[in-house]
């Protein structure tokens, strides 16, 4: 037996006592595709076309198996580590990933025909992955997407804003972005943007002199640009569907003068120590932030 399958002597009665978890539909026709086991289940090996209940094996939760065919409403034939046998359909589910950007579902990797556009943050079933392309199912439609736009992270909110091109401003945005990148905020925990980026913007933290807004006027000050990251973060939160059910905004202020990179209703200025962006998630979340292609990006991942 292979190393991840535990040998077990069970009777047909024991097989019937396997716990039933979420009933997830699989493909309706014979295929070879990627699915995983919901929970530790019994795998009955077929020998010479016959099931042998006295030669069954436990397959751990999360094990990836190959679906060969669907036998009937309840059962299917699968391949586990080179062995062919049977499992209940209810104990299996697709390998799924999430889209980290809006992406086109194509008829084939070499065909430019777009079947539909899948929005960012959607969960899709991944059947195969090869040569940079993934064969997937989305809303019952099968097609191909680029692997680079798939992730195991469930992105529920996303936003980006353009950089000004000023080197010092970009440096400050990069420093602040790195401070909040991969930050995990637990359910019920209040996140403070100022605390996350080191409090007051100082040269010791890597911040440089750039344009800031003070009482509606643009002047030079250390840390100019950190408000663009806080505003992009706030906009990413506001983009979450039913945002109030996911994240509660505790504190947020607009600038005293409009900025060009984001609309007024999405501004979130900060000024140490009196003005901050604070929020409390109702579930565990992770903040992902980075600079790319002349823009700063913030994603909110639901954990």
C-alpha cells in the first residue's frame, strides 16, 4: 500500500457507517479529473471487477483522487495512488481555486473565443492544470483560463489606484504597502492603519519628503503618499459585497482637499496621531498589498 493510505479491515456494515458530509455534485459523464476527499472515508478497491469489502482502505481528508466514472446516483469509481476502487459521491468535491483578477474563460488555450468573463474573487472548479492553462468549470460552463490568475486565496474585495510618478511619493507608498502586506486581522480585532505602518512617518522608517495636504493646502512633508495606501485599502473594503456583514468601519476621514487618484467617497486620509483608518472584521481576513505597473493594489482575503 502507498504511504498515505492506511490499511483497514472493514465489513460492509462499516462501509455503510461512513459519515456523510456536504453533497457536492461531480461531473455527469466519465472523465479523468481532479477531486479531493471531504473527510476521512473508506475506499473499496475493485479486483477483477469485484468489490472486496475485506480489503478496504481509509483515505485521509484532503487526498486528491482521480474521478474515472460515475457509477450511479450514490457511487463513483476513482483512482487513488494507482489503485482503482469505489467511493461515495457525497464524500468527494472538486479541487477549487479563486480568481485573483477579472479573467476571460476561453473555449480552448489556442482559441481566442471568450465564453464569458469571471469576476475577481470567484471560486471555480479546476479540472486540469498544464502549460500555464487551467481547465475549469464556472457556472456549469467548461473552458480554459490562465493559471496566473488563480489563487488559493478567497479575495472578497480589491482596489487599485495610479501612482503619480514622483519618486519620493512612490517610495512612501511602497513602504506603507509593505507594512500592511500579508497582515492578518482576526475576527473582532480592530485594525489601526497608523499602528500598522509604524505610527508617525519618519525617515527612520524609510519615509521621504513628498507632497502632503494640510488644511486644504499642498505642502512638503515626510510620508506624503501614505494616505493613498490607506484610501486604496478603504476602497478595497468598500468593494466587498455586503461589506457591513464582513467588515465594520470604525474610523475614517476624507482629505481636506480632493485628490486625483481616487473619488471623494473612497478617500481615507490619516494624520498622526489624530486621524486614523480603523476597522473591525467579523471574520478572519488578510490584507495583500503591492505595487505593480504604476499602480498600488490592495486585496482583502477572507480566511
